[in-house]
C-alpha cells in the first residue's frame, strides 16, 4: 500500500513552454502533498506543501508564479512549470502524506520526474 | 525547527564490510526519524523509520538504526555490505508540517 505515482517520468521541452507534472496517490487519500526539487548530487529541497482544496504554501525563495501547484482532489496534485527555462531543469519529486496506518507525517514518495529544458 | 545532519558526504566500504552512515538530529519535540535510499534517477525508498516505539529499528535489506537520545543520533548500519547497496542515503526528520532531509551520503561498495 501507500503507492505514489508521477507522470511523466521524463520530459524534455523547449525554453518558454510550460510543463505539467502529475502526482497521484494510488491507494490512499492524501491529506497533504509535497513537491521537492533535487539538483544533481544534492539533497531534496522542499518547494511547496499543498492540501486538497487549498492554496499551496511555498517555501521561501520559490516563485509561486513560476511553479503552479494545484491540489484539486485527495489523490491528485499537479505541478506546472510555467515558461520553463534551462535553469528549471531538475529532478522533481512529489510525496504524499495521510495514508491510513502511517506514522505521524510520514510521507510516501513518487518516483520522480526528470525535466530537461532546452 | 527540526533538522538533521549527515556526517560524511561519501562513504566507501568493501563488499562484506560493515556499513555505518551517520545522522544527528536537532528537534525541540520528540522526533520521527527516517532513512531513505535513492538509486540514480529514482525516487526515495523508505529503509526504516523511528516513531518512538523502539530505539533499535530494523528495516529492509538488512539495515538497522538505533535512536540514541543522549547523543541525538540515528545512525544507519548494515553488518555486511553488498554491491547492490551502492546508492545515495538520506536521513530525514518529520516535523509538525513537513520533513527535512540531510544532505545525503553516497555509499560506494568496492568489490
């Protein structure tokens, strides 16, 4: 149980275009979803936290107009990178919390999405 | 605020040798601690977690970790390294609202 999927796993786009990444909790309803960004050989950096039906809470330094997060249901959150530029190239990982029987605030992670902006 | 510090960005061991990856935490409340493993271009896989039930926690793939409050540590160990253990390992502490990760330790296993 507690499986999280992400789609797509890999995306290449041209500079200036927008890219949407989906994060789904497959077998549980996620009260909270998180979006992380990971640069090569670095740790995960929390970008934002979202609760279903509410506006996302962005970490300091993360541009909310650049990284649009929508959490329309208890099983789906989307991250849209708007007007992507090469510096947005990164590995994006989502996670979800709220699985039945899980520990306090335990997060379950998706497999990640590799974004390359040309 | 809660945080974790992983000592050693890179650890190299021989196959069959003991694996010890160090993690120290800082928390104003009783912490929930986690160890994750990440293989290249993949997400995080939970190895084990501490949620105050027992100080010695056993996880998957032969890993275990011991919570030591007096030392504010949660080091990850495995008695005998296998080539397939080569990966990036992250220690994390769960707070009221979010999870904070250490910088990661890259484990290399030499044949």
